[in-house]
C-alpha cells in the first residue's frame, strides 16, 4: 500500500488566518509539509502558488498537494493548466473522497471563505487517506490524451 508522506502546501492571502493551523494539524498526524503559501498581509495572486504546488507534484518532491484560496475554484483552475496535474475543488467529505478515489486527483483545492477550519482539515484527511481505484484508470488516460492533443 502506497503511503503519502510529503505534501506541497499553498495558500493565498484569503487563507492567512488558517494557514498555520492547517499545517500544524497535518504535521501532527505525520505529514511532512513543503510550504509554498503566502505569508503576508497584502493581496497576492493565487496562480503563483498553484504553479509552485503543481511543480512540486510533477517533480515528485511531494506526493500530494493542498491549495487553499477563497473558494478553491481559482486555485483549481490555475493548477489544472499544468500538464500532468489533476486538481479538484472539494466542497464536502464526499467530493474529497471521490476526487482521490475516482479522479486520481493529486491536488485538493479548498475555500477558506466557504468552509470552517475543521471542515477543511477533515476534507484534507479524507483526501489523503483515500486510494485511487485502478478501475478508473481508463478515464485518467483519456484525460492525459486530451492534454496532449489540445
């Protein structure tokens, strides 16, 4: 069984208040974190952080990625522009589980303005503990074919 250990973590300005709490939680349950998140009090551009996390996944410096912006949507859009990455915005525990299990997502995207800290941590935990089911491999291969073609 493959064990996820290393995580790439990225946040924008909207997650400043919860950033360290999420990191501390993940470290407390045994994950190593490479933090690419914003650490300031001004506005910033979420695509910069999505790119850093996606690159960490592709280079195998991290097993999985976590991105947090206001809704999770912007980070997901930006990360999915990087060939080879599957990023999923997860609104609840079921979407977190299915993103990993059916879609083979390598990055979970969450919203600091749309969920509580507890909900965010719970969704991340489910995402990280859920294995991809090989029966969905055919669909993932089709996604990769689309990436190559378009």
